[in-house]
C-alpha cells in the first residue's frame, strides 16, 4: 500500500480551490453562475490495447467569468479493465480553462478546454501521482433552461464522456 505525501494532498486541495473559487478581475458581477455536473465515461490509456481500457466516474463545477470563458474543476476516479486487481484509482483532479465558441444563447453550445490534471492512473507504469496537461472538445446541450447534457472528448488519457448538470444561474 502506498501513502500519499502531504505536499501532494496540498496540491490537490489548491487545484480544487482554484477551480471552484476563482477571483474575477472586473467590478461587474459574473455573467453566469456556477454549473455543477456529474460525469461518466469510457477511455483508453494504453494505445496498444483495445478501446475502452478504463471506466471513469466523477463530477465537477464550472464558473464562467464572461459569457464565453470560465474555469472548470473536476474530480474523477478511473477503474482499469486490464489491471489484475481492477481497483479504482485515487481521485484525479482536472483544472481547466473553458472557452465557448459559436452562439452563447442557443440550445447547443460547443466549447474547448485546456488545463492540467494531477493523479495516478490505475494499471499504468507510473506509481505516484503526476501532473499532466489535458485538453479537449465538448458541447453543452440544454434540455431545459437550467439542465444540460455535455458530451466531451478529452486527452491525454483519451476519454469519451457524458456529463449531466445544472446551471444554477440559468442559461
């Protein structure tokens, strides 16, 4: 059994706090309030094996500081299909800058995201938490004024996921 370093836990806490409580630089109130969501997805870590090689579940929050730009924080757990023990990973934290393009008032709102991830991946040859860059594409599809589904593709651990959430300030 491995134990985590207190410094690593502190970095996880700092990343989560930065994602959930960003400071806004303007005197105007935020255009959109907090969006909260749950996520489930399938992914592929080892490119020489069949797709998928892991399941991913978790949740997160997004706060837009303009109509198009915001910051998102996710905590997810991975379960490898190929690991002999088939265990769930420790939480993996993603902190990302999110930017919407296209219309910001329609039912479908595409976006791109880029950021950093920190955590260990089950079944990989890295046995300690590590930091990596992430990025991807997605779209929020509003099924009501507040509720949305968001299919997403993200890497470097390639994953296809679907999130369901609520926009607390409406769309």
